């Protein structure tokens, strides 16, 4: 079980690093994937931290995931509003 938790934690770290890397590339084509990578990465790291009773990083990554969720929700609502009003942005 410990090996699985370690793999989840390292995978989560990799996903967050990948999400950050996507913000640095000049082609914004894949930028929206970063929100989902942050969400999943934060949750995986939070699972790892909870398992090892590391409460401060657990709380940080849980909040990281909540922020990613709110960002996804906000961008979806904005997209739906634009579809209804034919936004150009």
C-alpha cells in the first residue's frame, strides 16, 4: 500500500509541474488543461500527505484542488455565457 501512495504522490507532483510548464509555453492551445492537471495533482498529493499524516501540506493541496475546481467552474460559466451572447473572447 505504501508503494501505491508514494506513486500517487509523485504522480501528483509531476502533474502540477506539467501544469506550470503549460503556463510558460507561448502556445496557449493547451493552457486550459492546466486547470485539470492542478486539480488532479493536488488531490493525489493530498492523498499522499493524508496517508503520512502530514497535515499542513495536506491542507495546502486540498485548498489547491478547491481553487482549481473553482477556476474550472468559473471558466465553464464564462464559456456558457459567451455562447449565449455570442462573445468574441
